[in-house]
């Protein structure tokens, strides 16, 4: 299904190797739930570097683009910019809410959710919602 004209598009880094990356995903989904899919949608980041036509078509129609990255690597911002798009707001959780990056690859803990802080997800979601609603 195509994105309607004028929607905001969020590109989240969704980095599954770390708490910071996973938080971008959870917070972005919570932001969409709060604001509504009629106004905002999460883009397919992986489609940009491999030139997926529908991903470009939807992004071309975006009212504005917000990138949400977990750490200073800023994979989402760089990917979106490399695809030729201008970003209205870049959010980096390590910088903007002071998250400390923790590897989910190292260690032998079994639970994904034990590595995610609900308060950090909430803070990140609030920043994303603010960026969506800003004119
Ligand atoms: S920005 Fe950081 S957390 Fe996100 S995918 Fe890249 S390396 Fe992982």
C-alpha cells in the first residue's frame, strides 16, 4: 500500500545488535501508534541502498523525513542522505536522551526485553512525536 501524500516518514536504524538500536524501533512504533498511521509511517531503510522503487516512491511523497538512530554511527541518517533525501530532523538516542550503548551480541542473556529500558523507550517516543508534530 502506498503512503498517502503528505505523511511524515520515520527512518529508524533498527539496529538489533544493541539496546540503542532496538529502542529506535520500539519508540518509532510507539510514536506511530500515538500519532496515527494516517499522519506518519515507518520507512523501509534497507530498501534505499538497494534501490527498491516503491520505497523511493513513498519517500518522494513524504511531507518530511525524520531519522532515528541509536548511536553516533547514525546509520539511518547516513543511509537516507546517501539516497539523496533531505532530513527534517535527526534524532540520535545516545546524544539526545543520553543512552548508553550496550551490545546484545556479546553476553549470554536470553531476554531481549530485559535489555530495553521502558523509560528510555518512552523518552525516545516523546522526542519522535515532537518531531512529527513540529511544522
Ligand atoms: S546507528 Fe548505531 S545502533 Fe543504529 S544500526 Fe547503526 S550502529 Fe546500530
